[in-house]
């Protein structure tokens, strides 16, 4: 199921959600090596081959489980990167993506669900919450394979926190969703508890199935950890309301 928009008007413009989307897009197009530049070989070797510029960039700025668990850089990596802050990499990893589909999917979910969570929490608490959810997601994934040296990148964990918070705060909000039905796509208006509940169950099944695998791919437990973190934190805001503005604003 792919959410397209929700029927859940906000009382103020979601500037912080827009800024987070802009930062992710800027990091992808202006900071990460893309296209032919990403495929340029470097002098850094991994096993029997040289890392490409794009691969080295991910190793230098992604969150590596082995590093974040013991706060020590992988041997030789800090030198290859010209220095690496492991704590900084936890946060930079949240703004990097593995491709256009990766960033497009993440930004769609943040666009649909971030504005209402920001509206309920307030901008400064929402920013702290978003970053904390990303940290929780990184450690949730790292805990499943603490010796892994496969970098983690993506805003998925932090956004999963937003989804968990939305489910707790607005379980009955109506979400316009694209639903696959046999060989067709059907647009349906579904409650958030169904859309996001299905999303979480899917992550849980995939996460359990990935246990024991040392092959890189989707960081399922980052999604699970971020979602659970977001749902728990949202309980603190569940009874909180904001004074209604004279004309409620709905950006959709």
C-alpha cells in the first residue's frame, strides 16, 4: 500500500517537515556522488577490488554497526576517509539514500505523515524527536548484527518513528492509499491504523526473515526500532492539543 495523502488538516504550516525534505533532497543531489562520478575507482581497496567513489562516500558517512556499537572506527577506514566521526556518521547517515526510488519513497511518507506529527508536537520537539528516532533506528539495526561492517544509510528509521507517532496520535485519520489489487492499482481511503499497522507488520515479518543474513539490503530492524520508539514517545503527546487557528491550514 502506498499512501498518497491524508485527510487530517493541520493548524500551522509544517515548515520543519518541508525543511527536512529539502535537506534530504539536497544531500542526495548536491552532496552524494551520483552517476559516473559515483563509479569512479578510488585508491581504497576492499578485499580484492578498489572501492568506487560512491562506495567510499557511503563508508565514510554511513552508520556502520561495528563502529556505532563500540565507537571505534573500522581499521583503516578513518584514514581512508581523511578522518571519521562515528557520532556524526549516525546523523549524516539519516540524510543519505541509495537511489531515486529510495529517497522518493522516504520523502513521500515524510510528506504525508510528518506535518501532523510536527503540528501536534511543536517544531523544536519534533526536530529532537525525528533525530532521536533516527538514532534509535540505527542502534536497533546494529544490535541485530553488532559485528557488521555494512554501512546503513537512509531516512527510513527516522521516518518510521514519525509513522509510529502518527499511528498513536491519529489512528482514525483517513489516508488516501494506492492499493494493489491483483494486476490493478486501486485508490482507497483507509484509516491510518490499517495503513500503518500493515506497514509495521510487513517490516516485522521481513525483519525476522532477515536474521542471520550478512548480506546488505533493507535495514528492517531500523524500521521496527524507529517505529516502536516513535509510538512510545507519542504517548507523551496523545492528550496534547493546540489552540485552533481561525482558519485551519491543510497543505494537501
